[in-house]
C-alpha cells in the first residue's frame, strides 16, 4: 500500500502535469459543520465554506479535476465561488486556480505564493522542477501577515506562518465554527513533506506554525490537514504531531552535534518509534526522506 502511494507521489513529482492520470479520481464531499465541507480528490484537501453571500474555497487541487470539483460544490450550494484562499503555492493546491478564476473567483494568498508561482522552482531534495503558472492562476489579492473574510456570523482568517512547509504558508481559522484548515502544515498518518533546501521550508517553522494554531484552539477544534483524513480528536492529534516533530528534530540535532553524517543518522533510524503512526497507508514519504528533511532543515 505504502509502496503504491509512494510510487504515485514520485510520479506526480517527476512528470509534467499532462502526464498524470486523473481519470479514476472521484471527488468526495464531507460535511464538517452547518456550512463547511471538505472535498477529497487528488492533491490537497479542499475546504468549502458556504456563506449566505457566496462561497469561499480553500485550495483548488489540480486543473484536470476542476469540473468534478465544480459538480461536487454545486451539490452543496448553487451560489458562486467568490474567493479561493491558497494555503501555499504547490500545484496540488493551486492547479485549479485558473479555471475557477475564469469563472469569477478571486484568488487570495500570501504575497510569496504569487512570487513562487511566477517563477521556475527547482527543489533538489525531491529532484522536482515546477514551471511558472499561467497569469490566470496567480493570486490577485495578496497579504503579508493575515487577512480576514467576514460572512454572516463567521470570520475566516488566513494567518501566515513563515518558513514552514514552504515559505508561502497560511492556515485558515474559522472564528465561529472553531475549525482550522492547516494546509500542508499538518498531514494525517504521514510524515510531512517540507520544502527545505531552496524552498524556504523548515521543520522548526512547521513546529512554530502548529503552536500558533494550537493557541487558537480548544479541545473541540476541528483540524483539517492538507493530506489524509480529518484527524479524530483534532487538537490531541496536532499536539502529538508537534511532539513527534520536536522529538525527531532533537534526536537528529544531537546526532549532528556528535559528528554523525547524514547517512549515519539515516541508518540510526531516529524516527523508528513513530513509524507505526506516520508510515501508514496514507504516507507520502518514507522514514529515510523524512530524516533527510530534518537533517537539511537543521543544517541549511
Ligand atoms: Zn504542499
């Protein structure tokens, strides 16, 4: 199972977009609260907030899925999508932007989402090259710290986290519904992919982002991860996830201080006691890659 997911992931990273096969992908819609839904398909989990005055969508998955996503959203509400908030620049979260903006949605994201999407990005860690996005896919409203959307009794606030999964991240907090969509600051049942080495990301930044989100949370907060199922007991999951990152990062840091090489640290398996929880069927990267990410985060 893991091998299959990894193979699909590596394929997704190394082939041009048109070579990916989305023909079998179905969009599953899960109702989280009165007016908030999560859509699963391929790529980052989409959030759909159905306000009284239109829809706000969080992330847009791949362009090839836009029609299927539109069908799923039309079953939720006949209202137009007014805004799309991108949690970060990765194409599995922004690939549908151009299609939805052509239909009238305003794309909103951190200023650096626009910057990263406008240029060619090469990440040596994943041997992955992303070409600039078309103009129609770029955010037309950008922010540096945070931005709020007000609709009825709900306020959605996108809050920037510097140098975390990427250098473009924001999570989205729902003040009334007590929901936080974390984007790729949180993965369910998987170690996180982090754009260390030229991508501006770091394990330390992700830990800080989780702490920032936990400050806004209570025991009942519903956390949405960027990839994988909605974690049951969200706040406890996020606390555990933060502890996992902290523990592994400390171990690797100590090994570096002892003079161990990257290969020696990988061989020492600093993730071993967490692998049962984070190398499940949903895992996007293996323990070796995650150890590499931690090592690079600490030495870059
Ligand atoms: Zn991502």
